[in-house]
C-alpha cells in the first residue's frame, strides 16, 4: 500500500476507517484512498457499505463482520493479515468500535503483533459534544442505555454524582422512557442536550433542563425521530445539592412504616448514600 502508515513487511495492516454518519461529504480523502487500496474491507453490513463504496466508485471486496459473528470470524481476518493482506475495517456509520463491532478483531490483531492504524474521521459522540455547549474538558461515553427501566435507573444512580459530562446513544422508541427514568433520578433541573440526525437534513441540537426537554419533545413526534445522542451535564454541587428524586420518593415511603432514623439507614444501604444526608433531608422535609 502507498499509505505512509502501512507496514513494509510480509504482514498486512488493519486500518480503522471512519465513514460518514449522514452527510457523505464527510468521508476523508485518506479514507477513500485506503478503501481503494486495501485487499479487503471488513464491514458491519456489506449491503450498507456496498452503497457507500458504489457512491465512491470503489470496487474492493467486502467481508461481513458484525456483532453476531465477530468472535468467530476475527481469526479468519487475522490469518489473512498475517499472510500479507491489508484490511480496512468499517462500521455502518462513524468510527468502528464506538458502540460498533471491531473490538475482538483489533484485540486479536494487537495480540498477534499486527499493526493497527486508526484514521480520524466522523464520530457522532464527538460531533455532538463539540456543539452541545456542555463542558468538554472531562467526559465519558457510556454507550447505549440499558433496555429496561430498572437498568437505566441503576445506571443514572451510579452517575448521579459524577461531575463529568456523560454521553449516551439512545433509540427513538425508547428516548421518552429513558428521559422519564433520568428525571426520576437526576431531577428536573439537570441540563441535558439531545442531538439527533447529526449532519443530516433535519439535524437538531436542543439543550434545556430535563424538566423542560421532556414536554418539548412531547409537543412534536418529529422531535424524537432518527439517530440520537444524549448528553448530560455533570453533577454540580450548588445546582444539584438535593437528593435524587427516586431516593426522596423511597425515603418518603419508608418513613410511613419506620422511624426516620431506620428509614434513612435502610435507604442509605439501598442507594449507597450517606445516612446523615438522608436523615437531615428527612428532618427538613418529612417531619
């Protein structure tokens, strides 16, 4: 290969190649060159990738590598790389491995001493963060939220006091339920940004307190369509000094049957919070 990061040896190179998340103009010149020159393209969906390759007039062969077969097929690709073939790895959109297949392949390549070359390019997480207006000096990408309400609430509870910006992917059919669960744990004042259909015709980046965002979304069903990135402002001591709504509700139920001191102790075990903070809140609000 002519790419200056390729291996000059008998062993091939695995190239991690980002593809557009919407606007086809976001493909990089380097990505086009690599996809043209590799011996094989490992793709999450060969039909989807085939349409992109056709648009770019690239005829390189494709190989299906997705969530359901990656652990079995990764070794096949490793063997091809060891034999001297160069392979490009793509997902349906954005940067491979970011909530997309590729981890097992890259891990096996690294273990086998095969060079892995990452190309910079489109990534919905970074695009959303850069335009969100939320702090970007510290952030964590949490992937897709759990499909069940309890799992989501547990996730939000574990992040309730985290000070960094947290970023999630969510699907249109679950977004309202997920935000309701977030409201129960983080409260209505937590600042949230919903970025949808990034780089596409109906791109929307809307930020507001959670208590205002949910009604805004309910006003128009078009606002919950498309690919979504959900960004949540980190915990701020002055703004978020109250207990999560779920904790207050639980404590309110417990004190109906137990003395406040015992109710606070039990709630502190359930939510892994300080008993004194729960007891103090109970004295101020439940006595």
